[in-house]
C-alpha cells in the first residue's frame, strides 16, 4: 500500500507556477435539523468560458482546506462537508496543459499520486461528505464526487463524463477503481471505455443518476437548496440511500470476467489494437474486481504514469488542442461581423441527405426551412422522414413536446420553386453530377434575392465549375457535410476565387450555429478528407488487384488506427460511390491516384464481402472471387503499410504546397473530425512524422519539433 503522506509533491507544484488556480472557498451552512455543513465551492475566478480545472496548485489549495475541515470535524464544529462548483460548472477535470508539460514518467506518477492523496481525504474527514455537482463535471471532477460519501447532480448539468480514454490515458484519480465497484462492471465499461471511444460521448444527468453515479437529481432552480436539505435528511437518518447497482459476490465471480472478455473482443473489432488507453482501462477495470481500493489506486498510479509519458498522450493533447482551439478559430475565416443574417433556408432536393439537412437547419437555427423536389411524392416522403426523426427525438427525451411541434412547423415542402424568393441561404443536395448541379442553380438564381448565399454540398466536383454559369459567383461556397449529417462534426467550407468575404463569413457562422467545426479549403478535387481517403482506398484496391489477399490488405493498415479497414470503409460508403470517387481523383491526378476495374465489378455484386459477427471484413465472397481478375504479386502487411504511409505523406505535402488548407494542423483537424482519425495518433501528420514516412516521402517533417517522440 502506498503511503501518499510520505511523498514529496513539491517538484510538480513548483513546475506549475503559471497555473490558473481553482480556489476552494468555504462557507458554513446551517442545517435544518441543527448543526453546520462546511460547503466548499470550487472557483477559479474566471467566467464560464474558463472552467475550473485541477492542476497541482489547485490540489494543494484543496488539500489545505480539507485538512482544516478535518480539524473542525474533530472539534465537533461541523456535522458534514459538502463540495460544489461555481455557477454552471463543477470542474472540467485535470488541467491538461499542465499535465502535458510535465509528461515525464516521474512527474506523471507524482500527478497520479497527488490526486489520490488529496481526493482520498474525503473518505477520512471524520464526518460524512457530499458532492453537489451543479454543472459540467469531467474526469477528475467526477472523481472528486466519487470520493465523497454521497452525491447529487443538477438536472441541467451540461455534460458528465470520464473522457480520459479518448485522450489516451485512464481515469487515474480513483475512477477506474471506484466506478465499477459503485455501478457494476457492465455500466462501468460503458462509462469508462465505450463512451470515450464513441467520439467521447457524454452522459446526461438523468443517465448518470440512473446508472447509480449519483444518489439524487434535482432541478437547477433550487438545486443547492434541495441538495442541502436532502443531505440533512441523510444525516438524521430520515433518508436511507440505496445503491442497487453495487456489485455483489456473484457478479464479481461470474459476470465480471465475461463482461471484460466481451468488451476486449468488441474493442479489437472496432478499433484494432493500435490505441493503448482502452486496453489499459480494461486491465484496470478487470483488476477492480478485488474491491481493494488502495491496491486499485496503486494500479492506477502506475498505469497513468506510463500512459502520460507515452507518444500517444502527447499526440492526443495535440489533437485535443486542435479540436478545442483551432476549430473554434478557423484559419482564414473573415470577420464574423461580415456575416449576413439567415432567416430562411432553402434546400434543393428532398432525398435522404436533403432531409437530414432540413432537420439540422430547423433544429439548430430555428428558422423556416423549405425543401423542394421534382414531384410532390418525393417532397412528401422527405417531410415524412423529417417528422419521423423529430418524433423519435421526442420519444427519447431529446426534444420537448413544444420543441418538436415548433421544429415540425418550421419545415415545409413544395414543388413550387418560386417560394425560394425570400430565402437567405440556399443549398443543393442533388445527384453528384456537374450538369445536374449547374441546372438547378441556373433555375434558382433568378428567383432568389441578390444577397442570398448559394451553397453546394458536393463531395468531389469542382465548386468553380458548378458555379461557372452563375451571374453572381461571388456568393457561392462549397458546404460539404459528412454522413450521417447529425453526427459528423466537420464541414469543409470551400472557397473559390470569386467567393467574397461576406459569403464566406456567413458560411462559417452558419456552420458554427449548426454545431459543426468548419475548415476552409481551396477548390481542389476531393478537398481534404475524400482526397486522402481516396488515397487509402486506392492503395488497398491496387494491392488487391496485384494479388495480395483481401484479409492481408484489410489488416495491413490497422496500425494507422482508423476506425475501420479500407474495404469496410468502401462497403460503408457504397461500392459505386467509392468507384466514382476513385475515377474522379484519377481524372484529376492520373499520375498519383489509382482506379480499379475490380471496384466497378464489386459494385454489381449483391454481397461482395464476408463479414464476422462484429461487421468486420474477413474476405471476398466466393461469388466475388470468381468474377474478379487478380495479379500474382503478393505484398506483406509491412510493405503495404509503408506504401500507404508514404503515399499519404507525399499527397499531404502536395496539398500543403498547393494551399488546399492553411497548415498541416487543418489537415489533421479534417481527418480527426471527418474521418475518425484517432486522437491517440494526433491526426495524420504527427503519425507520419513519427513513423518516418515524411522523411521517406519528401526528406523532411510536417512538424518541428515533432508532436511526439519518434516511434
């Protein structure tokens, strides 16, 4: 057992001189039944844009306050201790900027131990402790709550989560030990592992309460008042706290190992084995079966220190900064003040993609949305889809009845295109063919106002050519969504030579209001994401055509860490679409991209692939093998991996030289948000630097100094 009281934590405290300290302010609250509750409030003195964080000096301040309350408890001055946060925010967890600057193994170990040392004192105050989680609580903030004896949560809290695995580490201040022993192994796997790997999914307060992470949930209006009254009832014995999800002996003996085994298989099928943190978390959750808190903390200390000192954590922090900072201040974006108001949206088309657009615009902008199509039947089908999706969200509690009715009322459909006349924003979602897109814009431009913005959702066609016949091409932008529209966080905003600042600014502001991150790209084939995915898919198709078995090709790219193999990706986007994209890229860059006849043949086969129970591709079907033509050159996995790494490095360098985006960071942001490139790799360019592909491809590096140590 580690005696944390004998450890010298001064090295990490001294190294965090410029930390924004979250102070621990104490005030006494008179309890209804008599006696006093000492209420600690975490507050860094900043507004809501700078959440409370937990660095070494914040822990030091909290430690001093906890020790003072321990002395008061011993003297009989207080009956309980509570802890809450400043308005809307409990805390956003550990200060990652401090953690990343101290990422040696020794310092990482001290950070882990210091968290256990300070937070663990909530168990040893001599009086009951209560966490009143009044808002955002992530990572270390959730662990503060777990170390308290009892917990309440504000029903309006913005987000609750353990995001550590998403960032390449593990919950290391008690989370990996306390969570499974509080809510059971299956729930713990969902919260600690599954949610982070699903694009860092957060918990709503109601979910967290139902899982058993919190004992009570109260509305925001009187949250603290009701929480303190409930705490008093717990202290007097008037309320007995029951926790039905606490695991019993049989769960530990039987369900626990089975759940861990199934979770490991699911992770391997979903992510491969490149990312370390999910498996490290699994190892800790498996070991937590022993119920030994002190042993669990020691395991967390060791694991966290190893992960923080690793390449993957450094890469994760780079990726985290891109998403949290660069995505909010996009390179090349004009002044927001230039944006035009958007009070009505027109969507050309009523198919699935158009209907998804309509739903998103109506939900997020809360302005009238008009869809049109060639016949009323198609329009009615689109409206029915939109209404059905709204009903589903209402049934799941994601929309109130009033919101659902309001959004439905905002969406209308017609075949009468003259109703586009008062739209401020018109976007097309029609067939991916140049002549079709040109034709719909030729029909719409005379109808709409001269100030209305025109947007195209093309994924690979030239935006300049789409707008070649427009009388006012200065108001045209590319506005490329990714599928599924509601889920994928990226929009590629394509600026052509004629696009003026007002139109570009409007596009960026609209993207932000839709809840998306926008990256400005030049009008080049495939823009960013599809151009690079076409490179991956093309190299996979080339290897197959040359004679390498599909299972070898599918597994060869696994170390990159993409969420799926190349043929699983092709199957997801559709074989015809994939073949079309490859043909488009070959048409633009015949010397660098590869188009496969086999892809076109596979598009005509009903079930070209054999998949396992997890949906992972195992091989071509027998039917497919009979109809395809293969060479006799078989490459190894290592050869294929190096080939695709070199090709990606070379293509990205060309894209940067062409000015497709402002910097390598924008390439990485696009791939993280639009293609699921893992945080642990830090995006494409740090990965390619680390594995030597940049040096092999063009004799240099995308980043100096390197984002993470060379592997």
